C-alpha cells in the first residue's frame, strides 16, 4: 500500500515507524520548522526528523493548500494517514488518495473531538481515555469509525504520560486498519454518543485557581503537564507547578494559603490542600518545592489569605 503520512509531534512517531516497516510511505507531510528555545533556533518537527532518518521525502507546510494537494496527487497514493498534524485536510486533498484519509485520534469519539482530547478528558474527570481510527471527512473528527481502544486514566497520570501510552497503543490500532483496508476487510460504523469538543489548551487553562476544589485543581495540573504547564503567580512572578498531589490527610487551609507542614509545602484550596512536590520558579531551574520554600522571605511561615499577605495572585 502506498501511503502519505501527515503528522508533526512526537506522539505521531510510533505510527510512522510501524507503517514505514510494513508499507511504502511515498511522502511525509509535517509542519514547517519552528523556532524553539531561548535562542529561537529553527528546528524540524519530530516527524520531519524521523522521516529524514527513514529516507522518506518530506513536504513541510503549515497549511494543506493547492500546492500540497498537487504534490500529493503526483505521488498517486492509495491512502493518507494523519496523526496530530495540526491542520485540517479539506477537499480536494481529502479525496486525492484512492482510499481517502484515516485519522488516529486520541479519544473515544465522538467524545472530545478537537485538538486536545487527552487534556480535556483528564481535566473533566473522565475515568477512561482511548484512541479511535476513523475515516476523515470534511466535518471535524466526525467520520465513521474503523476501530477503537480504551484504557483507564491513572489517578496521578498526566496528559504527557497518557499521550505517550496512547501513541504506542494507537499505532498498532492504526496499522491494523491500514492492513484491513489493503485486504478489503475493513468495516466502519457511524460514531455513536454525545459529541463533546476539545479545543486547544491555552495558558488561561493552565493557570491555577486555588478557590476551586482540590480534585479540580489537581486535574488541571495533570491535564496541562507538560504543556503548556500548570502555573500560579506568586509575588507577581510565575511559578510553574511540575508535580503535585492532593493532601487528603492534612487539615484544610484557606484558598491560596501557603504552609510548610513538616517539610511538606501545602497550598489551600476550597477543600483539602494541595502538596507541591516540584516547581519551576521564573528565571531559575526546576527544584523541589521545599527548596523553593526556603528561598521565600523567612518572615512568613504561613501566608494568610488576605490582600496584604497572600502571595498568590488571583486569576
């Protein structure tokens, strides 16, 4: 089977690898090199780098326009496979491959159609997540489904950890669908259930509101880890929260109050406190929360929730 593969981030690599070992990938489509790091060095996407290692020709494009469509059409692929490319496939590119396009999407469709399904499933308190392989159509993530898998969401699992697991499990699922399409045995069914949307996660979603319940705060931290990174603003400076956990065994604190309880750095919420484990203060390296605490002004062993002493700015 002659394939065109479209993808950009690292979560697309397991699918690219397994398909490259079993089929002919005539081209990879990925987004253009992007400036990364403090020096803003132009850097190829993970998929572009892997395609180079595999010797697969690459089309770099941030928009799947007429030029991309012409290049794909000239290759006469049998099927397009897309995993987290970061853009929409529209007509006539949608109909260019003989079998159209299939999409590996990291959700249990039709729940969480959109750009950030794993993040929203964690933030919303879902008990399970999954991956779906479906026929791409013009409407967002709405095509008939060929296959799916599901798995429980761990109580402390972050979106990065869950995406990593689903990227490998989903790769095998996508490869099986490609094999079935080649053999003529693939069957799809219309999606069933309530549609929910998963728009792109922004910095606003990652900012912690300590007036929410501890379970809600903890889900937000997990959902936005590692990207864009959960944070709070302390003394006017951003504090990125890398690891935390609910402190169900401690006495309640007023929302936003900060306390060192025998070496455990606690912050009050609307219910039980959250324990900070690892943080990344602005302008410094990541560090244990206890080290960060020792760098605060020593006059405040407990930061009360008042306008004059609460160091956490409100969202």
